[in-house]
C-alpha cells in the first residue's frame, strides 16, 4: 500500500508553517535560524515528493534537493559566523537589540 501524495504534501506544509511561525515569533537569532532550516526542509520535501510522484524515472527533484541542502549548509555556516560576531559586540543575540549597534 502506497502512501498518497497529499499526505506528504500536508506534512511538508506543516513543517513550512511551523518554521514560518517560529521565524516570525522568535527574537533569538539561533531560534530564527532553526526555523528557517525547518522551512527549507519543507521545501526540499516538496521537491522530492513531486519528483517521485510526477516524474518517477527522472532525478531532477533529487538534484534540486541536494543543491538546496548544500546551499542551506553554507547559509547556516555564514549565519552562525554572523551570530558569533554579533554576540561578541553586543553580548546578546536578540534581534530587537540589534538596532542599538548602528554607527
């Protein structure tokens, strides 16, 4: 018995919505980064699901997903480097306090 496509899409939508809610409501930059990664994972799941159900013989969705994972890893490394530098200067990583860092 195969799981229908809509189940995967609903799971992907749930992941994306949880990430979006977390990104909007959090003030901590680390929590915002985790929420952004959750949103990206929801999008990656869509790539795989549509590839699997619409074009089962091709690998385009898988390649898009691998590319998106590589971009997300680079984005995470850069974001953590920025967060560490912000923490060194401001001693806090809340987004609301970043406006005080203007020159």
